[in-house]
């Protein structure tokens, strides 16, 4: 019997089989142990293209510089937590030494909700409450997502707004600062409400007020930005003087003009003071890659600037229907710098004959390229220099509204918000944008298609077949 046992143990196939079984069992045990160890390590890697679950450098700076405790209350009934939102909030809790995240069941804590609800208001489930020492802000559930409306008026979720909203709220409860936009009125200007973006700006922590300079002695000192939106009538010399004084003393301003017969007479007077003139006619683009639907709906090239950088990073276009060119006059103050933001291609032209409906270049047209938007900036380098100021000039204003058949264009809104952030730079302004859910489709050339098909359909199966055959031949004689 011992001899038969020895002969069995000397059997090569049995030994190799036992060796293989032992190796397989050891490998499985090792993988189980490794998995248990990895689960204990709080390491997460955000592999989403737009870094949906990662915090920006500006937010990290805000969190590390917090000098007072901030509590984040996430209001979710048990079992109904939004995982995607909680993962972002947990990053605030992890990175911010002064931030404490609490997940609260609103049904079990009505007293807490009553403390933060305004008179006649209700704090809804899914909302986030940001509380500091003396201030708090409630972020409603719907404001945590970037929502745009299509031409039929139906809402579409295009991105996530958790980081912009929460970081703005933390900035507010810790500093008390809210930027304020004054809209010039009295000359037929469009309002932010008419563009349909006033509520969105208020959700971005902006305060908005109308300003009639005929009834006001000056632009108020608490103005973060003065908005001059396509004035259709002349602005009086006295009003212009008040605007110039505000800007010269370090003010920030956005001037938008449209083609309305005589292009925005009020806007013309303001722009001339900073070396810009409203060009003749309206812009048409011949490069099919730089317009949508019609040559009149120009998608200008984004020039290199801090305002356009977020749009370039997120692959967003600005669409400017019936835009007018803004031209340098050569009469700007020596201390002022002009920088182009939006430009047509060299194939564009400006149509000067408004009666001519041709979509082709005419003899009377002015060839491009044409600049649609500029920044005007005076920097302060040393003590004794005049105060620094910033102005953004855009040869279009209707781009902020709904553009049929697309509705509101995300790139247009983000361009405006980025301009506001640039103007407010250095004034405790949070300039974080929503993170888009948009996923760029994979586009393959015919060569790439055949190459990948050959690798997947032929090369990989053939390699596996050859390796399997070699192993079988070697093991056949064991």
C-alpha cells in the first residue's frame, strides 16, 4: 500500500495538479485579503472627465483659510440619500478642518428645519443648509443642479451645481459678502429678468438692483458691477459723467450693445471713452464651423483670456445672433489695455446694407476678422497710480436670452458669469462654474475604426489561440 501511495505521489500529473490547485487557492486568498485591506483605505480617484466629484483649487483655498466653524446639514430621509451629492459634501468634510458634515432626517428633526425656514417658507428635503457663527444659507434641492430650458419651456438638467453653491454659501457665511449688480435703466435697456437669468444670478449669490442715474447722485459705493445692457436712447452728459467717475475710481462695468438701426446710441458714447467704437452693420460668418443654422448666428473663436478659459476647458461655444463689431479707435488712454475676447474668422464680414438679405459676401460688406467682445483694463502697479478698473464690452446682448430652437445656450450664460467673476476678482468672489454632464461622443476615422476592429476581432483572439495551443502542447506530455 505504501508503494502504491509513493507511486501516486510520484505521478507528475498529480503533482502538477496539486501545485496548480495550491497556487490558485493562495491567489484567491491573497485577493480576498487585498480587497479587505483596500476597502479600509479612504482613497478615491475621480475618473470622470469633468472631475464631477473633485473640489477645485479655489474651494480648497476657501476651506483651508476658514477661521470659523461651518456646519453643512444635508437633509435626507433615511434611505433616500443622493449619493452623488453626498460624495461631494464628504470632500468638504475631509478637506476642510473647520467643516462638519451632518446628514439629518428632516422628518425626525422638524425643530432644526423651523430654525432655518423663513416666515411662511419651508425647507424641503434634499436641501443643504450651510451655517456659520452668525449667518446661514439654505440651498434648495433644485439649485444643486444646472437646469436649462429648451424652446418648449421644458427643463433639462445639464450639470451639477453642488460645488459652486456650497462654496459660495461658505464664503458668504464666513465673510458676509454678496456681490451687487446695478442695472442702468431709463434708456430702454434690457433687464436681466427679461433675459430670463435674474433668478439664476440670485442663486449665484448676486444681489440685483435697478439704477436710474437721473434720480441718483452717483453709482452707489456698494456696486460690484454696473451693467449697461443695450441702451436704445441717448444717455445724458450728466449721467455719462457719473458713469465715468464710478469707473475711474476703480469701478467694474459690462457694456452690451445690439444692432438696432443706429446701434445703441447710449452704448456708443460710453465705449468711445475707452478707445472702442461700434462698427458698421452686423456680422455674418462664412466659415460653416463657426456658425449655427445661419451665418447670422455666429459662434466666435474664444481668444486666450481668463474669462474664456472655463469655456475652453469645458468645450463650450458662445453663440452671438446679429452681433455688431467693436472696433479700436486708437484714441484710448495710454494707461488702458484692450484685449479681444471673441473674434470671427477672416472669412466673416459685416453687412452694412440692412436691406440686402443675401447670405453671400457683397461689395459693400466689410471683410473680417471682426472682434465681438473686448476687455478694457487699467492696472495699478505702484502707489500713486490711478485706481485700477475693468470693463467688458460685448457687441451683443440678446445672446443671454433664449435662442430658438436651442433655448438658452449654456456657453453664453457661462461666458457672462465668467465675465462677472473676472470683474469681481479680488473682491472675495467665488468663480466656480457648474460641472457639465455633457459627454463628448467618440469620433473615429475610417483608419482608426479598421485598426481597432482588427485588434479586437483578429489580433486578440489569434493571440489567445496561439498561447492556448502552446500551453496544450507542453502539457500534453506531462
